[in-house]
């Protein structure tokens, strides 16, 4: 592969942007936030992050934001991931391996169902409210 | 402990971002004998006393997580350097920032794998926050430099899966030229 220039990157971006704009714009408000502090990295957050990006790419969800932050204060449950999907409760998932990351994309982001066994934070009241 | 040198690099840069740095420089220099890393930031910095305590895994300043009493980032790095007979230096000044550098002999039997430098560079460029990051990377005389502000300008944003994927592709193309 030849070394890509910034101009070539810009052209590639413009081509992809046209494709992305034709897709569902509401996906832009979906946020996957991965804790990448020391404990998260040691527990495999890098593999978790990569799995989210790969799985979202496979489903054509290229507008979704995958963000990185430091630790979320749940070191015992690393890797931790906050998932924000419109019309669903915001949830922090814990012990999110690469396989669980792929499951979160399929079940939570696409299927609009929570992955209950990995929820580590955010009150259940939200879930009840959301289902009324 | 982290599984690769790339993970240590992400960890040290993430510390710099959390120190509210506006400007961060990352240098990754590799030869057949040594891998040397330098992270310099203009963040809040540390007093000599805080720096000394940051070397203790059972100490945390409690600023971000008041309930937490351990801080493992710097102790992990010191343990790595000691285990392979490398060298490290941490210089910090309150209000002026911190400089962390370490050099590791790549042939040491206890040296962890270097790991995926492309993913690590992409990762440190895409944390939340309004920081500038310049990454200088060299390997046996070949080199490249990437700047976060330029990449953000070209890609418009660095968060979406689409932008991240393009950014990784760009960094891979730079990295492959070091190995050609």
C-alpha cells in the first residue's frame, strides 16, 4: 500500500460521506462510550472497542459514534461501556468482552433490547419508565 | 499489567489527556535494538510529592474517583521497565505539564510484544476532549508524523465508525511504509 496523503484521505471521506448521508440519520445519535483507563486497557478494552467498530461496520452502522473515555469508576467490571440509544435507557455494561460487544450491537443497538446480564449501572426505574 | 507495549502507550497518553492538556506530543522511535517512547503534555502537572506517590500502586489522588485508593498506570509502566532492564524518566512541574519517557531493549526475553501500533495511534487520536496531539513515529530511519487537528479537519469528526475506519486505514498506510 502506498502512503496515503491527507488529500487522498479527504477524497475517500467525501465518497463515504455521500453513502452515509443516504442512510438513516437517527443513527448519528447513538453513542457507544468505551472506558479506556488503565484498568479498562488491562482488562481488554482495546479488543472490546475493535469489536464494536467491526460489528457496527458489518451492519452498515457507520454513523454511530464510538467514543473513548477514561475509567468509569467500575474497575471490578472492566471493560465497561456506556450505550446511549434514542428512546432507550442509558446503560453502563460491564465485563464487555469482544463477544459481548458484538452481542450488544445486535441485541441493544439493532434489536432495541437490553443485555440484562451485563448491566452494571443505571437505575432499573429507567427501564420501567421506558417500558410504560 | 498490559499485554503489549501499544497498550502502555495508550495508557500514558490517556493520562496526559486527563491532565487537561491542550497540547500533547507522542514520539515512538524504534530500532532493531530499542523501542523508545516519549509523551509530553502541557497539562496540570504534578508536585514532586504527588509524583513520588504516583509511583505507589496503592495511591490515587482521588480527583476523578473519590472512592478509589489505587492508581496503577505509572506503577504498571515502572514494573515493565524494571522487568526488561529498560530506562525511564518522568519529569513533571505543576502548571507546566509532564514528560514521560521510556526505552526498552526489544530483544529482552521478558519484553512484551510491541502490539498493534496502528490501533494504538488511532486510539490516542480519538479520545474525547479538545486536545491537540502530534504523533511522531520512526523505525530504522523511516518516519511519519500525524496531527490530530489536521485529521479532524479532513475527516470533519473522529468519533463515527466511518471516520474511525478511515483514520485506521490512513495510519496503516503510514505505518506500512516504515516496514517496506
